[in-house]
C-alpha cells in the first residue's frame, strides 16, 4: 500500500487529468470565445500541474519513497 502522501499525488494527478479532459470537451461545446478562453486557460494550468505532479512522483521513485 502506498504511503498517504503518494496516494495524494496519485489522486491529484488523476483529478488534474480529468479536469483537463473535461475542459477539452467544454471547449468543443462552448458557444462563445470567452468560454473557450476560460477553458483554454484552465487546461494550460492543468497541464502544468500534471507535469509538476509527474515530476514529484519521479522524484519520490528516485528517493525510494514510492511503493508500487
């Protein structure tokens, strides 16, 4: 069983990926440019968070703090 802080990283990564996917679909469904701009900005933030979380997971693996 992963340590609680690793579980939290996995949960945050999953939530960020889900939010990014939702925003991609919302951009398709949006009916005006202001909504598309909003979803685009959120997607960029989510992608940044995904990269940060993936980096932190790799760091934990390198430090042997990750249990698979």
